[in-house]
């Protein structure tokens, strides 16, 4: 059975991507870290999209000791193999946001945790997925990156570094995997209206990132539409970046 695979998809943007894929008739495997939340999300998706197969999987990028957990990635892909599930579209959405870290004071371990989740873990996931796509004639890998890979914000050194590194990983994989018909691309959101947004309305009301040329920021569904383009329609596109930011990136200053 062919499936798309979305990481970090219990809530927010990842959930919107699962819903878009399922609405388009795709079977979906998704991940979250908390088994109970994964089970609840799985039940919700199955009730909403009974015509497709939806499977949740609880997995963390790190072991409890804080070490990047390649073995759990290997075990997860082997478990999918045993169920006859083939991932033909990998969507790397999960991210360590690296909030509340400061360059001058935070320990190196905080920086590495962000890099490990956002770059190293995705490297492991992409490698296991690609190994299985190659004998089946190809597939697609889509990173949910961030406009902050180019336009920095204060006190987010680890996150911004990781998103820059992710684009390097994306381009490198696009080059190395193109000959196997595996397309590797990135969606670059500006601000997305997530649950955090709804819980902090004052913060976002004064956030200059909201003053976009289009006058609005992205919904999760807008990011999901961009993902769907890369998965379903972009036959000759690899190594590409699709910005979904209301036009923010073109401004010298927010207007
Ligand atoms: N929100 C924005 O304004 C914005 C802007 C630009 C780019 N983006 C990017 O868009 C993507 C989605 O953003 P979002 O705001 O929807 O994210 P989010 O709500 O913070 O969700 C991120 C997901 O990543 C998972 N995750 C975090 N740490 C993890 C770890 N150590 N191991 C495994 N999974 C982990 C979380 O899993 P749990 O469910 O288990 O907590 C969560 O489901 C991210 O790549 C983000 O960088 C977001």
C-alpha cells in the first residue's frame, strides 16, 4: 500500500497537511511524540476520512538521554515494511522550535538538540525513505522549512541555523537522488496561524511579520496546498523552494 508520511502531525500545520492529503485520497502515516495524542489524532483523522488508511506512529527524534535516535527510525521503517506500507511521499514537518534560547547564555546542548531534530533526524528519515523509494521507481521528499532560513529574527540562533542547514540538506539530496526519480523540495512559510497564535493574540497583533503585502498570514491549509503541489504536480521540479508568506520576503521593511 502506497502512503504519504508526515512528521509532527498531531496538531497545527502537520495536521493540516494530513487532512489535505487524506482529502485528496492519499493514505497517510503520521507521527507525534506522545502515544496518547497520536492515538487521539489517528481516531479523529479516521473518522473524518474513512475512505483512506491513516496510521499514527509515536516517535521522538531523541532518546531520553538526549541522543539522536537513528535506531527508532530504523525500527519504524521496518515496522512499516512488515505491514506492507510503502512511503512514496515523505513530508518532514516536525521541528524543534528552539524557543527561549539565547546565544550568549544557553548551553551547547540546547543548540545541538535543535540541530539534531531539524537536520540530523530528517537526514535519518530521508535516508530510510529513499532506500525504499529507489527500487520502486522514485518518490518525493518535502521539507517544511522557514523563511527564517533567509530572514533572521532575534534569539533564534539554533532554529535559524537548522533551517539554513535543512535547505543545504534538501539541495544535496535533490542532486544525489534525482537519478532515482526522487524529487526533493522545500516549502518556506512565513508566519502560520497555529494554535499558538490563537492563544497569544496580543503578541501576534503587534508582530510585524503579520504585515504582509497580501494582508494576511498563512493558514496550515496554505502550507498543505504547497506540499500537495510538490507531491502531486511537480514532475520536473527538484531542489526548489516555494515561499508561502503572503509576500513578506520581498519587503525591505514590513509595510
Ligand atoms: N508556525 C509558524 O509560524 C511557522 C513559520 C515558519 C515555518 N514553520 C515550520 O512549519 C513546521 C510546522 O510548524 P508548526 O508551528 O505547525 O509546528 P508545531 O505546532 O510546533 O509542531 C511541530 C511538531 O514537531 C514535533 N516535534 C517537536 N520536537 C520534536 C522532536 N524532538 N521529535 C519529534 N517530533 C518533534 C511536535 O510533536 P509533538 O506533537 O509530539 O509535540 C509537533 O507536532 C515546522 O517545520 C516549522 O519550523 C512554522
